[in-house]
C-alpha cells in the first residue's frame, strides 16, 4: 500500500517494515495544497506519495489511483 510522507520526514523505509518502497516519489493531485498529509505522528506537512515497488510498476503502466493504509496519512478538509 502507498504511504504519504513529507520531504522533511523522508522515505518511509526508515520506520516501515518490510521495506520495498520505490526510490521515486509522486506528487498527489493539487500538491502542495493537497489533502495528502504526511502520516508521521505530529506532522501536518503536505506529503509526497511513496509507492511499493509493485505499485510503481502499475504506475508506469498508467494506474493513477492507489490505496493507502489508514494509519499512514491524514486528510485535510476545507
């Protein structure tokens, strides 16, 4: 499942086991004014989307909608 982390908090493999996330980040629609907020506890920065390696392959094939684990991101509402 994809994970959202801001530039400051960095790549998710620092704390997520098992690793296996792509080296590439992706900007969520509307970034930086996006609802994709870093999932690090206490952080409310706009985040980048990190895809698992198999999701990265799907992205390269054109897929653009990915699930995120409910505890890895927060949602900003208007």
